[in-house]
């Protein structure tokens, strides 16, 4: 039996929260040590972040890790890896 998660990471949601906080991707990169290209890959849906890195990003943006999650059916196939 396979279990499908009810909520998944959304790069679009990360981008939305980052913009709402008025924080550039380059600032997140500088403060967390995560390469800007890596963050861009998350936003574009090429891959998903590890939880430890997502915690760092959430701390910089000022949100909870769960804020990056959306219902599975709301995510397009290109928005999560």
C-alpha cells in the first residue's frame, strides 16, 4: 500500500512568502549559506529542499516550515520534484 502525502512543498509558495516578507533570494542565500541557484531550483520545482534547509529559510523569512506546504492536488507537476 502506497501513501500519498496530503500536503507537499510548493516552490511557488516559497516565492510568494519571500516576496510578502520583502526578502530577495540573494538575501536568503547570504543569510543561510544556501546557494542562490539551489533556492531558484526549489522555486522552479526542479527539486525539493531538505527539511534542515527549509527550516533555515523559514527562519529568515519569518514563517513556519508548514507555510511552504500546500494541498497535494493544488501543486502542478512542475512545482514539486
